[in-house]
C-alpha cells in the first residue's frame, strides 16, 4: 500500500480517473450506446483497475522484501530488486 504522500497522491489520481471512467460508462449505458463502444469502455476500465492493482502489489512486494528485511535479501544470492522485477512481470502477465 502506498505510504508516502507522493505515492498516495498518485494512487488517488488513478482512482479518480477510474471513477470518471465508471461514471462515463454508466452514462453510456443510460444513453443506450451500442455494445461495441461499451465493450471498449469496459476494457479501458478493466485496464485501469489492473494497472492500479499492479502498482499496489509492487508497493507491497517492495515493502515486504526490502523494507522489512532492512537491507538483507529475502533470498540470499538473489538481488531483491531483480526478484521483485521478475515477480512483477509474472503478476502483470496474469492480470492482463
């Protein structure tokens, strides 16, 4: 979870964009927008939520592997930054 003020502002800005996308989708449904356009808006909304999920997960992993260890690697012999990058690539592939 984001802890610094800058991280919180960044996440809140993303949440406001997602909220705006959801409101636009609701207006489109009420207006009777065709299914193709609705599907496109839904895909954009899903992508935004997935991106936010990845950011929060990355923050959590960094906190777990770096801050809690106080400089000691989670897995001796493996660079924690490289381990996090690998895990994030895997997670992002599943979130698509």
